[in-house]
C-alpha cells in the first residue's frame, strides 16, 4: 500500500489476493438471541456491541443476565429463525405497554445480542490443496447496528473487529469486506460465529403502534457471500453523479464516476470523454474540479457519455477502464412545462454531489429572484422518490432547490448536511451564471432563501434558520421535532447509573449546538409559519407548539404563525400545497431582497445565541466569533435606539458587526463606553474582550472559534485523509472500515496514507488541506511530528501519551481534536490507542451519527464495554487557541 490521491467515490479496502472461487459459505437460519436490555439513543457507541457477553470466553446459553425490562429482572437466551436472509426479533413477554406508560416511547429502545453460525468450506469436498488462500466475505447488514465474525472456539487473545451495518438501510451503500478471524481448513468445513448487535431505535424503525402492535420488532436483512475475484478496479454505478442536460447543456459543474478498489491502491491518472461535444485537456485526473462548462463546446444530443479512465496501482500496474454514463435530456422549461432537474457541483471543492431544482414559471424582468430551499425528511431519497418534489408547488418567480444533505439521513441537516444545503444555493448561482441562455433566470450570489422542510427537514429548518438567520428570508418548518433529546428522551440510560454528574454535563455539552430551542432567539425579525398535523403519529404536535411558545416568550410580538392541521397525520400531500403556506411564501419573496439582508439593523432589540461560533452565522449583521468559556452558551443582547447602541454580553470573548452609518460612534458594551473611529457603510468591525475591557479592531483577522465537539472534523475543505502507521494490519483494517463508513453515512471521500508518506507531503508542502484523521499509537510517526509542536496539553513520551505531563493508561483509547498542520481553519482528529481492544473502542466513538456525546477530547477505558459512557475517564472542551479549559474539563485520577 502506498500513499493515495483523493479518489471520488472510492471504497478503499485492505489488499487481498487469492482464489476465492474455490470456497463456499453458508449461514444458519437458527439464531440465538439475548435481550432485551434498555439503552438510550446512541449508547451502543460506548457499550460493547456484544454486551453483556465477553466474546473471548465460552458463551454459556444457560446463563441469565440482569435486565430491568423483564419480569423478575433477568433475561436468558431465546431462539429466532430467519428466512431467505430476513430476521425478525421481538420480545413479546416484555410488558412494553407498561414501560411505555411511565417512560414514554423511549422505553421501546433496547439492545439485544444475536448469534448464528457461518460455515466456510472448500468448493470440492475432501480437497487436500494446502495452498488455498483464506477467502474474504462480502457482508450486507440492513438495519443491523454492528457485527463481527469470531472463531467458533474462544481465545483470550482474540479481539473482535466490529463492522458497521447499514442501520439506516440507505441506498448506494457498499457491502462490508470482512476478513475471517483465522484461515478456514482447506480440507473440511470450518465453523465461525457471526455476532450482531441488534439495537431497536424508535426514530429509525418507528412506533410499533403504527402496525397495530405494542411490541417493537427488529427486522434485519442480510447477505453473506464469498467475495469473488474480479477486476482490481471496478465501476460502481451506484456512486455515479451525472447532471441532467437541458437543451443539450450540462446543468451542473461536476461528474462523479464511482470506482471501487477490490485489490490494492490505485490512482486515476487520466480521463477522456469520447463524445465530441467535450474537449478535455490531456491528462485530466479524476480529481480535477474544473467546471464542465469549461469543457463542453456544443450541445450534447446523445443519451450516453463514453469515458476512458487510466489508472496506476502502487505496484506500477496500469489499467484502462471504459465507463458509460447514462444522460437524462430535458428541454428548456417554460411557464407551462417543467420537471425537476438534477444539478451537480463539487462539495468541499472536490466531491461530486447532486441536487434537484424546479425552475420558476416566469422570468422576473431580469430581476434576481429569492429561491426556496427545501429540506427533505429522514430516509427520503430525493432522486428515487418523486413525492418530495411533487409536494412542492412550482413557484411563479422562485427556484425550488432540493439538496440531498449528503445522504438520505445525513447528520439531521447539521454539520456537512447543512453545508451541503447552503452550497447548493451557491452552486445554482454558478450554474445559471455559467451559460448565457440561463442568465435571465439567475439568482443572487450568496442568495438569501425561503427555508422550508418536513419532519427531519422541518427540524433542519429550525436549525439552519436559527444558526444563519441573515441568509433566511422566511421559514416554514413542518412536522418538526424541536430537538433529538426531546424526540427521544435520554431515559433508561445504563451509563447514567455510573457517571459523575459533572462529567455528564461536559459530555452532553456536545449536544448543546443541536438544541434548537436554545437558539430560537436568533429568529428575531424572521417570519415563520410553523405547520403540524394535529394527529401526527411520528412527531407529536406538542413539539411545534413548544417551539412557538419559546419564540413568543422571547419576542411576544414575533412574526410567527402556527398552522395546526386538525386530523392530519405526519405526512399529507397538502402540507405545503395549500393557500395559507403558498400565500406566506409569496409574501416573503415579494418583500425580500435576495441579494442582501436589507433588514439588517431594523430590529431594535434582539438576542443572538451561539454554542459553537464556527457553526453559526450572523443576526442583523452581528456575529459571535469566540467564547470566553467554550462549551457554554454565548449571548449578545443588542438594543439600538435613536441615541445609542447598547450591547450586553454573556460568555462572549469576541464578536463582529457589519457597520451601519446609522450607528453612533460610541457603543455601550457591558455598561462601558467603547469609541469607534469612523467606518464606512458595510465595514466589518471586530470587538475583543482583552485585559478586562472591550477593544475594537478595524480588520477582521480573528479566527472563528470551532472547538466544542468532534463532529467538526466533518467540516472539511476537501477529502478526509486517514493517516496510519506502516506496520499494523489492525490499524489498516480500521482505516478501511472508517473510509467505508464515511461513504455510507456522509458520502465523504477519504484517502488512506502511510504516516511516513504524510510526513514527506508535509515537508514538501503538498499535504491535503482537508481535515486529517490519525489512527494508531506510538508507531504513527505523523502523530509524533504533530504532538512535538505542543499545540495542546497532549504530548508524547516514548511509547505513551501524556496529558498535562501526566501519563495516560496505555489501555485507554484517547481521541482529541488538534489544529491542522498547514490549514489554519482545518482540524485533525487523533485517535491514540496502544492495543487492538482500545482501537475497537475508539472506532465505535467516531462521530458518524448525531447524538454521540463527544466533546473536543475524551479518554475511555475498558469499563465502557459494560457501563457505557460511565467508563469515560476524562473529557473536555478546548479553550481558545487550543489551551486548557478548566471549567469544561474532567479527569478521573489515573
């Protein structure tokens, strides 16, 4: 394996050679089932997936284990039977309705451990061929949480490798390539065990009452196959990204070609398009991000594009791949005819990404138009399911933009999902700007929007509108939950019985940026129409009632209307297609200036609330840049009168303001006068709290604070780079699994690079500007290089890591954010582990999903396997400039 260039839509895997066609695999339909055990949402990322079993020991099917869900307080092993790869698991003897009456539907969430047998045998029975290499399995696990394959006989020195299932059942997810824990016999069948963590999540699998039952049922679909030999680099059509063509012209800037590396590491060195309508320079690398408009010379009439890719492996082998991309042709829209158009752009400057748009019916006399930005609900594939674009009535003058949010689930329209949504607005501007025929239909650069969404998208509407209020003209959240902790309360948590309350507060501070109710103050002056079905069986209507109540508590005269549709359920086709919603949108569009937040400074009094400054924008031109104590909320309360500008701060270290000539030269900040020299209209001024007083800066060269939680690792300027030591097969396996999961959960590209190669890139100035992930322990030389700079309180001493000079137990898994080596706005996530068990615990903690309580840094011991986050030994949030943050840090004695 060698250093790899960024590869779009690559599924990077550990190299494997062998004659896999000479093996067969069978899986038993009989499953052993242990459970149920209460867990709260995402608790399984701390607990061992095999809880309460230690897989290094013999599994005794006669034993019983404590569980508060069962009569008598304990559960034992039961049986379940699968059919054609479909497994249903339920526990009808549990009195679920009784639990629900006191704990709500969160009580339905539970963990179970499932086990079955897998048999691998040579294709020819009785073969004596001792040269057969061990096969690799291809495993797909829909709605399963985590799975592993173990030898049939326990081994105290064996550490299971846990693979993520496709718990969301998302499309375009590749199967996991699973290496067997030990080679099978070349002469007779070999039995292995497959263990599966079965975790029922109410938000994913729904309320069983919707199917007429009180009993939650886990439904898992799986396939287990031998990974047969094929070309070392194969085309993966599920990962292609192709724009529609309008009157022959590409409606987008990007093509994405899905490739999968089956054997080894490859770099695509050249790409050719054989259609004469395109002229590409020679050579053109796959990761070239130039606009398609630069290459298309005339309209394309064909329904296919024919490409030829040249690739080279790390061993010097060359390969040519021929790819055919199917093209959807559309005619130019007009006032009576239009269908959704698939557009494309480069997310984070390098990752081909698609989105849908519906054109307006008419031009607006050459004027710029305010677009609608529409956020879909959880699990909705906008490209495969047409009900979402059909539910949004075509507008007279406004484009409707429908982003995917990276995937059909994404991060609940937070993080990269929100960034994807905003980027599609900017991408549409570039697309319309790029072709003269579309100029009359242009939108503004950095356009403001009318934001709307349903269900998870409704929650995302509250989130995005309150985090970036100056980009939002008006908002229509429909069937929205107010925050995940209210949707799925953190009751019946195993971890809560063992955790110091001060530690819990630090861990849960990483969820604060997602609590929409805390940020509703930021919607001052934003018109809101909140819609909810009165009989919503999925998101109870009280969520919207409560959000409206919070809004009116902040601003009694707020421009908010609550539309409760009596008798309607969670989804109904007229949720947006009705006179009240459409009149509200038309009114907002008519009054707005899409090119500029013309209402800036019009609100006489407002409060701006921020948790992580990097995740929030401005309100009326005011923006919080840094907090005094990161991890806690920061607030600015601004009152503008005819005589003064008064500012009250709470936990704010720096803020900026877009200057208005209507302001006076003196600001009163926290009851002290701050004089401001003359500044022109629109000048950006920064105010900094230094030496117990506020000072003004005329140039905004302050770095916006991004500490607060590990999720920020996904806010990357390019593909993520996973840097690993040269000599660890376990870490190589972890890196491949991580790259797979980044593709499944976020459609984020990743490259895997050896540490020594990364050090050379750093020295040569060619290190990726995207965020970095460092795996392994002391053997990772790049980690040594980074920590030697002493940017944080973590340091290296020989084989061990230290915090504030104190050695860390080598059995701990330590994860922490660190500044990027060359990109001031970039991040590094370091996972420091000294053994395979710690590595597996660290892998479970990577923040692939919302709701995992991960602040800037954390240390976990083996106690987490049995008591969840109660086994966290230390955690904290960085202060500004990566320094120690005493109020938001916790360390057990060790």
